[in-house]
C-alpha cells in the first residue's frame, strides 16, 4: 500500500515590493515550493478590492514534492495600500506594495 502525504507550500518572499517605472506596470515574482509532499492544487487569488489593479500569472496549478513555480505579479500605479495575495492551501497572505523606481 502506498500512501501519499500532502505537502505544504513555502512562499518566498513573504512580502513583495514591486518597482514601478514610468509608463509600465510594476512587476515582481513570488516562488511557491511544495515541501514534504506534493501539493495537488494551489490557488493564488487577489481579493476583489484590489482587482483589476493587481494580477498574478499561473495563479493555480499543482506541484510535485520538491518542485517550485515562479509566479509573476503585476500591479498598476493606482494599487490601493494594503494589497495582498491569498495563497491556498495554507491560508497564507503575501502583502504587496509598490515603490517608485527610477
């Protein structure tokens, strides 16, 4: 008999500061890693309050044990303070802020 133990997600970085350049979206990356087993279904959502100013690529999927996925996070200049990404399973939140770049 084979038993598969569900893994947990490790998120790096724990908070994200996006650099905003003149005339473009602010972008950055967050990496999700499955530790201790596979993660059958992860979901990264943007609370309605912060849509459409904040978006995430590859917002859902699955990960084999030890594997990672790099998500691209994009934000518009008018992003409201206090923006977060909600990550499941695990119920983690990743604070997102914008810093003006050169």
